[in-house]
C-alpha cells in the first residue's frame, strides 16, 4: 500500500514517477494510503490505475465531512472510469482531431 505523501499532510501524490512505476510493475491490487487531501488527488491516482484509496484526515477535517466524502466517492469513480476507458496518449505537438481542410473559412470558428 504506497502512500502519496506523509500521513495527514493532504499534499497529494509527491512522487508520481515512483507511484506509477509501482503500479506498472506490481500486478496485484494496490491501494493508495496516506497524504490525499483533495478529491482531485484521489481521481489522479485512480487514473494511474490504482485500485482504490484509503483516507481519513481529508474527510474528518473538512468543514462539511459528508459533502467531502461524497466528493471523494465521485472522484474515485471518475478516475477509475477514466482509467478503464483507455485515455488518449499525450502528443508532443498540436494535432487537430477534426481537420479543417476543405472547410470554407467562414465555417471555421
């Protein structure tokens, strides 16, 4: 169970390279424990292919713990769905997915 950051700090994934390396090399279920402070942190690690998150402080110390727990639940679901959907690979340069060749300039926005 790798940790994103020291427990209770809420800093999020401090070493993305190491975490992604663990995920790529270990073909067992992996949960990220400790250091997640925002729902976006949970979404990110789920997008990397982790199988779940374990957290407490981010919810317990929120102004509205129920709303924060709901936000984490939604972000975990979104991150996992994004991972399973097979996101596009990043490109080194701009590449239009809808070519404008042959489109009159007055139809281009």
